C-alpha cells in the first residue's frame, strides 16, 4: 500500500470525518439538539464501517459507507438551509430539538467574540426560561458557525465519496483478476 494510494487517502478521510463528527457531536450535546445527536451517532458508526472496509479490503462495508455518505450530504444540506432560513425553514423552529426541549445551538450564547451580560434580576430563578444570558453582539454569529460545521462535513464527505467509489472499483478489479486465474 503506497502512502498516497486512494485506499490510504480514504482511510485518512474517514479518520478526519470521525474527528469532525465527534467534535460536532459534543457541541450538539451541549445544545441538547437531539436530531443531530442521533444522526451524528449513525454517521460515526457508518464511518467506522467504511474505515474497517478500507483497511480490511471489504467492499461491502465501503459500499455501505458510500450510501450513507449520500444521506449525510443531504442531512448537512438540510441543516445549512435550516440555519440560513432557506426554503421556508427557520433556525428558530424546534426541528433539531425534536420539540423535546427549548434549547438551541450551543454557539448561540457562546460564539467567539460574543459580549454577553447576565440577567440583572434575581427573579430569574423563578422563571422556566433556560436562557440565562442575553447576547449583545458577536464577532461571528452562531448560524454561520453551524453552517461552517456543515460545510466542512460536506467537503470531507464528498472527497470521501469520490475516493470510496475509486476504492470499491479497485477492490472489484482485484477480485476479478483473482478469480480469472482459478
């Protein structure tokens, strides 16, 4: 196996996808966004299967990774449209929390460069509002951070898709040449 072979590149891309998906999973847990938590969990499982298939020369696992990548690209496109309020979608809806909680993106109160102030009233403990701070202004707004996460996932996934197609084709060619001489 060469260092720059398509199989090695697919393995590196799968490892990069695992790192970025786990990072995204942490921030989705912090924001109690249940739909992305479930989808990220399945994504981690499928990337691990794709990684296993690439390492062990198992084309069926790489094909499962390919099919999942198409769904993953669609999910990330949906999340981008949701946070950018495109196509009738709204970032203020309960779509990502599945209506279970009133939490939003963790980045909404914790974006880089945000100035926030605590609520001055001591009566906040009697309220049932989970948002205890008011964000005044941010260097980068939370919806653009979420879109940036999705864009990174899209780019890595599309590269992974291309290399996985090539690897599956190479595995099939290797199997054909093996059976030709039997």
